[in-house]
């Protein structure tokens, strides 16, 4: 298997966290989903962790079709996609 392609992005624009989606929830999801070997967290796994800790959370309640869109709007995160177009 080839190494994932790195298409990192800089921090997104400053926005307020949506009510109910606290920094703690995001941090726990990202921290628990991060692969220690690579230092990256698969967005799908972040979603699974958030669903386990906050089953009532739904990004659509905040105007985002997907969790990935909401995460992109949070400042200070970097993203990359691999050859299968999975977002990390």
C-alpha cells in the first residue's frame, strides 16, 4: 500500500463553536481517534467517538451536512486525504 497523499491545509477562519458542540467534545473525539503511529485521526473515527460520547450530537443541527465540514470550520486543525479520498 502506498503512503497517503498529504494535502494539508492551514487553520480555518475563526468561528464560534456551535452551541452544544464544545471544545471538550471535539478534543476528546480527536484525541481518542488519533493513530499514535501517524499522529492523524480519521474523520470517520472522530465521528464514531463523538457518537459514543454524545449520541444526541448531529452536525446537521448546526447547518453542516457532514461532520467534516464542521471540523473544517474549527480553527487550528489541519487536514489531509489519502488515495481513497478519506479525510484525516
